[in-house]
């Protein structure tokens, strides 16, 4: 069956999983910013696993007391109480027993999750139906959500958005400078506990969708993605919410489409697909974000290095031109040491930039080439003069620094250096400093 994207918002079966997952993942993205910026990413992982004993314990209790009709409410209460106990244990380990943060978080994660698995194994033989329901909370079961979940996640989203909007300034102070927040009279302890309650509430409600094991990924992945696109907290909240909602929808969409493509032979779970899509978005952001992406940074580095090589070659040609040399490939190889093919490649680029032109086997500087070459030499020698005359460094120690700085000095810095040094005519090596070519 071919389905459009709009079908996921109108179909009675697909509407609740799609909209519910988008709302939950949007909330997770907003809350994840608070966890991520406080460098407590593992806290979400630990508390998500800490909910499992509460889930399995209260399901087992419902089985013994025959309370299946209020099972959903019992599960939420059990998960919330279990997460609170987990946080209390973490707090005691860190503050009273001085256990390191990562060790405390890992210990709680392992102990509570192990306790949940143990309780589930007890229910396996006595309450098989309830045991299967326990298993759904491990990996989530977003595909079985109903319209009531849209209402629940919608209310949660509204509460979280209002909380962030009302306490935005206080949250910014808490996230970036807790001592300042305390000194200015902000009730940072109250705010910290409120943030914790919001995190726990999101985790408790969210395990129905993504599961205990995968829920923490929904907190961190959108925040990691958002961080690559902005340095502003307000925009990070917006980006994280958008990435979360996108991951939630595409996860459900991929689950349905892939399950249909397998013609019923395989069923692709929705919870893990949401996490995979969100993780893929985070990976793409880490690699290709315009300013912080790893690949983009490497491209900028490669371009800068190529520009430095071109400027160094242009500088060498300018010096040889000042000496009256006939500039050809063998002379440049002798003076610079570049391989022939690489040298020809750079020379062709300089010709395209109209700083060089070629006559037979010889290369000549254009007017633009003379101007650019003189400026590079001028910046090099100005910086050497600054290091020696203003900072008192020895002459033999300034060349390497000048080789680096000549490529990044701006016209404004050049003007300031000229004024500071009273427009010097020679560098510390008694080489003439070229005048500014207009």
C-alpha cells in the first residue's frame, strides 16, 4: 500500500503513533538540552534504566492484586518512584560517600536494570501475559499508541515549553554559571529539582514509546544535533525540538514503510527506528554542520592550507622577481622544493587568479600579483619587527611565527602594527619592508 506523508496524520491507525512520537521526541529534545549542557548525559541513561524495576514491580503487583484495569497508572507511578529512588542513590553516592559521578551513575544503571530483569523473570511463569507487557517497556512500542497518548504527550509538551519560557533566564544562569545564579538570589536548588522532575517525568512517560534501553538516546541525540548549528541557548532549544520531532516522525515512517516492504515476513520495531533515525541526524550534524561539522572543518582547513601554499609561492616569486631572476619551473623547484606536478598545479591556480601570466617557459607577475606578493612580504616583516622591537624576542626566533601570521593578519591589524612601530622601513634582518601598494 502506497502512503503519502499526510496519510500518517490522518489515518486512524497511524495518526497516534506518528503525532505521539513527534510530540514525545520534541519534548525529549527540549529536556535533553538541559541535561546535555550540564554535562550530565549519562544521568538520563541511568534514570531511564532505573525506571525498569518500578515498571516490572508494579506490573507484578497488579498481577497479584488483580488490578489490570488500572495498570497504566500503576506503571507510571512505579516508574516515577523507581527513578526518584535511583536519583536519591546517585546523590548519596556522590555527596555522602564521595563516589565519582560516572561510577555512581553506572552503578545505579546496572543495579536497577538488573533488579528489573530479575522481577521480570519472576513474572515470566506466573503471569505470561504481563511478562510480555514488561518486555514492551524495554524497547518501546510506539506503534500501539492511541489518541489518548497524543493528549498526554501534548500536555507534557505544553508544560515543558511553558516551564522553559517562564524560567528561561534562570535556566541560562543555572546551565552556564551556577555560582552566579546562587549569588544573584536565584533559587538554584529549587530550579535544579524542578529540572530533575521534568527530566524524570519525560523519561517515565517516554518509556512507553522508545523503551527503557533506548529512551536516553532521545534526550541526547537531538541536543547533540542542535549544538552543531548554534551557540545560542534559545536557538538550541528550537533546533533540538525540531530535530526531535523530525526523528520521531521519520522513525515511525521508516518502521511502517520497511515493514511493508518485507511483505509481513519481518516487522521493523518503531522505537529502535526512532533512535536510529535520530542518531543518523546527529551523525550528519556532527559531520556536515556548516560551522562545526567535522567534514566541513577539514574542508576549511584544506582550503586554508592550499591558500597558504599559494601565498608562499607567490611570495617566493615576488622575491625572485625583485632579484631580477628569470622565473621558470627548474628555478622554483630549486628554491622551494615542491614536486614538479604539484608546483605546476599551484602555478595554474595563480594564473587563473590573474596574479601570474606565462610567456613560454617563464612566469611573470601581473600588477595584482605584485600587489599581493608585496603585501605578504610586508606582513611577514612587520610581524618580525613587532616581535623584536615591541616584545623583545631574539631575531632568530621570530621567522617561524611570522611565516604563520602573514596568512591571517587583517588590514586592520596591519594598520595598527604600522602605527605602533611608527611605519618601519626595515625589518630586524635589515630587509626593506615593502610599502602598501594601492
